[in-house]
């Protein structure tokens, strides 16, 4: 009796490592942050306000620009750290940073007018959904490898035990 197994389909969905999911989510968040800030410039009077030396209610200064840099640099670093950190540190770092970034993203609505309420609800909502995905992925990080070890790994383990 022969047992037949179906050959894998061209559309097989192999497991994706958690690190890759996290890095992709942080990358998506970075693109959104950049474009949302860019689209903000299309709002009437925003460029004039910036030329006048203010962003929202804050005077433009080296300190403010440094704060903006840090707010953008941390998610950018999280792309790399999600792929490079050891599992335990990776999980903790993603949980902490994603949790801290939810209020930062919500703060983007500060000073918004009702004319742009839908825009801010939509953009902040998508950012928070991505951060929730990061939190869920890090929180539910599997305790076993995502990609099963193949015959080569089994042979290597047998050699090590001899």
C-alpha cells in the first residue's frame, strides 16, 4: 500500500518567522508615519505656519527637531532590531516600544480641527492597528521554532551527540 502525499502547491504558505513579521510591521509603520507627515503639509496654512517658525503649538527649535528625530529613529531602529536581537530581548523590546508608541501616535491628533477628524481617525487607527499587530506577534511568540528542522538538522544533531 502506497501513501500518496500531494505535492506542494505553487501557492504554499510557508511559516514566516516572527522576526520577519515584526520587521515588516515596523517598516509599514515607518512608511505611514512619513507619508502622514508629508500629507499634513497639504492642509491649508501648514507650510505658512512652518515658515513662521511653528509646528502645531511648538516653536521650531533644535530641541523640537531632535525630539522629532528620536520619534522617527526608534521605529526605524526597530526594523533592524527585530531581525538582530536574540529572541528574549527581541520580544521584550517589541512589547515595550510598541506599547509606548500607541500614545505617541494618538498625540498626532493634537491641534487637529474637525475638518480633518476623519483623516486623523483613519491614519491613527491604521497606525494603532499595526502597533497592536506588533504587540500580539511579540506577546504570542511561539516557544518552538516556526520553521521545522529538516533532515539536515537532524543529521547534524546526531553527529553532535556522538
